[in-house]
């Protein structure tokens, strides 16, 4: 590398060592291929399992069914309580 004719106080070993400790700014060719392969597999994966949107839709459907059942049963229960109340008060007539 350096010739004796140059007045340089660095040895070949110190230059090599200092270059090896420097951080690499660019990936080597095999590392590039590995990175590209990882990107390709990440982008080409098929979605498996349910996503948060699908879980949200499922919860909304279950909530709608529960609300429908509560309103349907609420009307029946209200009518039965009203009928029972009128029978207790004595103004129910023959339905009691």
C-alpha cells in the first residue's frame, strides 16, 4: 500500500484496523439480496386470520342482535307488568 519513499507514520496494520472499525454505509451484495427477499415475502404474504375490522363488524352485529332482543322482550315484559298492575288495582275486568 504505502511505499517506504513516502514520509508517512501510519503502518498498513493501523490503516486496515481503522477502516474495519468504521461503520459501513452501504450493504454488501448478499445483504441486499437478503433484504430484497425479505421485502418480497412481507409484501406477498396472504392475510390469514381475522383483522380488527372484521372483529369490529362481528361485535356490531352481536350488539344489534342483543338490542333487538332487549327491545322485543322489554315490550312483552312491560305489557305483562301493566296487565298485572291493573288486575291488582281491581280495574282489570275479565282478563285477570
